[in-house]
């Protein structure tokens, strides 16, 4: 029988000392992109003006769209967003969403079994990559020290749909426990990205593969992925293109936020204050907002 809605609370990915909060995108067509994330992913429009839209679940902002109709289209050869990964709290939630996407005839770009997770890939109307996934139980992950085995095999969608009755399953909106589990970035140089995210911020490498590194906090399989598959040698991201504007790294409390500020300052990274936290850029010019977790009382600023 299909589990009742809403389902589970946020997963362990959002309990890590450092985890992904909201993501900000610059969009050329605000109306179209707002409708897409509302209708396809089931996010709630929490705030809307002529210049921006904030979407999320259960009052938690996950996505901020900023309208810039004159922005150039994003270029996959530049540093920027590879995909934003929306983590369903349960496998049954993922199954319900798959049925919903099928009924809407949403174009899908891929589907993979990563051993630690099961994932569907798609692009929004302006080419921003999206992953919708659910994690397998952490006890099933295969570890060797801090390294976590991950693979890319064909996805058994029928097995996922076995969690529900597809004929009667509904998806009235994103489940309350939906969060952004990880973000995957295009960067210009893997070594520079590792030096920043691990050497400066103190996160851990959990897996390396050709042209990519996966980085996490608290033993999760990855909160940040970086790759140079199309962007090797790319320069610093500028503000001229649509696509990734910023993403938030949320921390568990104010002392943890203060520690990150000191680490960045000691490394000579320029820091700008924002409401509830501060902002800095990685070596590829990707802007990061550092804030205390929304669930701890400081929402990511739009």
C-alpha cells in the first residue's frame, strides 16, 4: 500500500555538520522556471516578486530564482552548475515522483543506480541540471576508511515502483522532508577545488574518479561534487550568464559558522557579510553563502 503523505522528515544528509541549504539561480524567464519547479518537482512558491521567486517545502526555502532576462545563456564549458540534487526522504517518495513525472511526460536525461543512491536526471527549461534521488540506508554503503563506493549502473525503475501502487499513487506536492542533498559543480581545476573545500573548509574527500571528486561532511556520500568533464581550464565564473548564482552551505550552529569564517580569513579568502551569515567564492568564482541551518532558526537569505 502506498505510504501516507506527508512522509518522512529530512534525511541524514541534512543533519551533517555542514550541508547544502538553498540554491540560487539566475534565470532568463522567471515565469517559466517558477512554473517548472512548482509543477514538476512540486515545490511551493513561498515568495514571489517581479524580480525573484523563492520556492521550497514546509516553509523552508530550497531554491531562489532571480530574473535577469538580459543574461547570456549558461555555457557548460564555464564553471557553474552541473546539477542540483533534490533528495527525497524515502524510496516511496521517489517512486511517487517518478509516476508524477511520467504522467506529465517530463523529459528525462538519465537514470542511474549509484549503489549509495538511486537517481533520475533531467534539465530545467534553461538547461540547469537536476537530480531527483533517494538514498539507500547508510548501513548498506560500502566504505574503505573515508572512501565510499559509488557506481553508475542502469537504474531498476520497476523495483522502485514496487514501493507503491502506481495506479493509485499521487504526488500532490513535494514531501515535507525534501531537501537539497548535494550540489554538483563544474570547475576549472580539481586540485584547486579540493584545496578549497577540503583544505580550507575542512570537508572530506569520499571518492575520486577521472575528472571528478566527491566531498562531504559527517560521513555522507557527498554534499559537493566537482568535475572538469566539460570545463577543464575554465576561468573564474562571471556574473554575465544565467545559471548558478550561489549556493548555501548551512552549518549546525553559530560556533561552527564562526569557525568557517576564521578558516576562510586565515586562507586569505575575501568574505562579504550577508543577513544571517557571510558570502565567499571558491577558486572558480562560484559564490557560497554560509549560514546557520534554516531548521536551527536562520533561513537562507534570498
